[in-house]
C-alpha cells in the first residue's frame, strides 16, 4: 500500500477529479468558452483571452530538472502556500486529524490546518539551543491522528537550518504513520543540501520549494511540491485546473534559462556576504540583544526594544517584520537582507544615540 492510500482522507481517494477542456495548442479553440479577441494592449505570446495549460507540463519538467527529481515527483502551484493548502485538504479529516508544527515557524501551516477544521499540535523549537528541533518531544507528540508534520528548514522567522540527521531519524520513525513536510523555501541560502535527494528513500517525505526568494519571482507565485508519485497524483486530483497563470509560466521559464540562473547564483552569494556583514554590525548595537545565526536571506533579532527598532527603521524609510508580540518570539524582529545601501541605512538608523 502506498503512502497516499494509507494516510489520505477516504473521500479524497474516492474523488473523481474535474474534467477540464482538452488541451491542443495546434488547433483553433472553440471549445472552452473563451473570448476570441485579446483586450487592447495584450502583447503576451499566447494571449490572456485564452486559458493557460490545465497542468503546466513544460514548467513542471523544467522545475524537476532544477530540483533534481522526476516529473512524477513534482507538482507546480502558486507558491509554497498552495502546496501547504493542498496537503492539509488531502490528508487532514476535519474534526479528526491533526498537523504538528514547531513554533516559531511559518504561520501558514497552522492557518491552513485550522481552515481545514483539523487540530494543530505545537512542539516548540529550543530557543536556548539556537532554535534546534526537539526531536524526542516531536516523536512523543505524534499520535495516530497526526498525519502531517511541518518542519521549516531554514526556519522562518528564525533563519536557522534544522539538523538533517534529526530530520532523517524522524522520517524513519514515522514511516507509514505520517508525512514529514520539509519546507525549503530558503534552501538556496543554506549550506545544507536539499532533502529532495532523499525522496526515493522515504515514501513519507514531502519537500516544499519556491522560486519567490532566491530567483526573484515572488510576484510570479510559483512553487513546487516534491513527493512520492502517489502523493503527487493525489494532489493533482484536487488542485484547480489552470492554477498557474500564463504570464507566471512564461516568466518562470524565462528566469530559469542559463543566463538568468547564473545571475541568480551571483546574487545569492552577494546576499550571503551582506548577511554576514549585517549580522556582525547588528550584534554590536545597544538595541539588539542577540542576532540569530541565519541560513536564509534574513536575520532574526532579539531586541531590547522592538518598538524602537521598528520606529527607527520606518523613519529611515524601511519596513521590518515585527514578531515581538508572538508567544514564542518576545522582542523578535526579522530583517530581510537588502542591498548594501539599504543595509547601511538600517545600521545608521539603529546606531543613533
């Protein structure tokens, strides 16, 4: 029995997916109730009056190459958020099942789970240990109703990568019992390798990737779920047809050509250098108690006066993310690594007497 059949909601397993209009770009289209004329000013290659490909096969093939998986192991969607939503809808039975999260972490895991009417179980990261994973507590909390375990690595908002060996042990311990979802939204900025290389070894492993961060495509809204083909096949039943807009598909394929990819890699290295420079400078400031070591494109600060930090940044024309009122992030502020001039403006504002 494959992992999807073992863990998915029975009604999703029995679902007959929507039958979309045929896709044959070689023929003139009189079958999908589209407008035959473009709107004035539409200069897109395919025309926005036409629906995009129901499931973008060329895009998924390119993403599979980028992430080193097969096309059968990948589903493209609108950022990581759509992948999270699809997983909760496919595997969490309302009023019965649960997802486990490790706060502080990305808020959409809990939001999607609660929208689904399922329970959220929290096992906090160990703040005193650099926001490390509490492996024993996680395994102890996974009861028979926990179907999804969300692990963000590098973490958001902390920036720290989780111990790969700990994740590996958790995967083995939960084989056949729960899906372990490793969110690698910031993996390109980290030294640790991707868990995508371990998909063949773990049927219960799901990896989330996004083009929003490292590839400068946040506005295109493109991400991917990487998983066992049985999981991907199940998610295909419930993702809406035409999920990826034509301009997004075109933008992603252009951005993943050779020259833009080379530029992206150079900028990743530049951001990493700026991250280290900013970390060292922020650690010397009176308003900052601690700067968490980061494997992402941001820094997490524990501040003595978060409100003052936010206020000074605003005065300098800069917007930071305030986490200081969170249960697990008292005094916390997240700073995205900007250009060198933006980073200099921030440092100058926070260093004022």
